[in-house]
């Protein structure tokens, strides 16, 4: 399927569950304000850019490396929040930036031979756009609802994402409104599992998890996708690209405080047990 087709149907099949939860939510908290609707709409536009560019990045450098690139948003969120809202990042974030940039250079295939992907350099550029758009989405959506309702803003953003993707697909003339099986079944699974259940689970669970667990969980997606990409899709990044993956993931661990929190948990664990 084309990127626009994938995003449209992901949004379409993700909406029913989100809307159902949003209705229950509105009965408990009241209707969303105009500000929440406006901010959620802006978040939806950014999320459409994120998903569309991610699909193109996957075509160029594979699912594993494309996912690693998308996770650069961890540092971008901190930098933008610093520049726009004055939220000064921790020292670990500043140290992580050059480490992750070195990883990006290696993933692009500029250094070393046998780089994986149809066009690794263009794939990295589009991957950076993916990370920037997703960072923007996260920064905007977290300010969409002062009462911290999980479903309403995400439902609005998902609807807007589908509309923007449909407009883009119509302009690019690659939107398929009648996808055939088995592709259609994968689109259904993507919408229900990822767009609705997945994002609701993230919104609900992360604030309730210990910081050390949530930090480590951020590292699961890029690492697992690289491994599954090799096993299921036959993706074979070069040695230099794998080194770049290690630098990016290490930078994420440093920027999110995962390493510090794991060390602290290991040190305090025996003491608590005693």
C-alpha cells in the first residue's frame, strides 16, 4: 500500500475505539473546550506528517532503521521545549545530542560499505523529518487537555490525521480506497492495535509506571524493530549502520535518564530488600 493509503486506513480503523472511550470520558469530565479541539487539530496535522514520512523512510532504509530514526524525537522534544518554553534540558540530554548525531551519520551509510536500503542518505533525511514531526506532535498533544483526558484529544488528532493523509494521497494520486487482501487485513490490525489500543495504553500506563520502567520501555521499540526486521523481513544493515543504531539507542538511554535510573534501582534494591 502507498503511504497515504496506510495512514488513511490506520486512522479510519483506529477511530471507533478512540471515539467510544472519548464519549465515556466526556460524560465524566464534560465536553472538550474549543482550545482543546484546536490544539488537537494541530497535533493531528503533525501526526500525519510523522506517519507519512515514516512510511517513506521505511521504503528507503527499512523498518528497523526507519524506527530507530523516528526515536530521535526523544532529544528533539527536549531541545524544542527548551527553545520555545524555556524548559532547560538536563545535562545528559546535551551530552546525548552529539552521540546520536554520530549515530545518524553512520546509519546514513556515508561511512563504511554495504549500507542497507534503497537510498540510505535520503532515508535518513526523511527519518529526521519523521522525528521532528513526532516531536512536534508530542509537544502539542500534551498541551491539548489541561484535565489530562487520554482519549478525546487523540481521537480528534487521529481524525485530522486521516483527513490530511487523504488530501495528500489525492494530490499524489496514490490513494487506494479499496485495498485488497491480505493488505487490508494488515491495515485493520494496524488501526485497531497500534492507533487505538496502543496509544491509549501509552497514555494511561506511562504516568503510572515507575520512572525506571518507563525509561527502559522507550528503548524496547527501536531495538526490537531492528531484530524483527532482520528475522521477518530479511533486513541486513551494515556493520557501520548497526554501530549507528547502538549510538542512537545509547543516546536515548542517556537522554531519558534510563542508565542513571537503572543504576539507582540496582543500588537501592538490595538495601530495600534488607
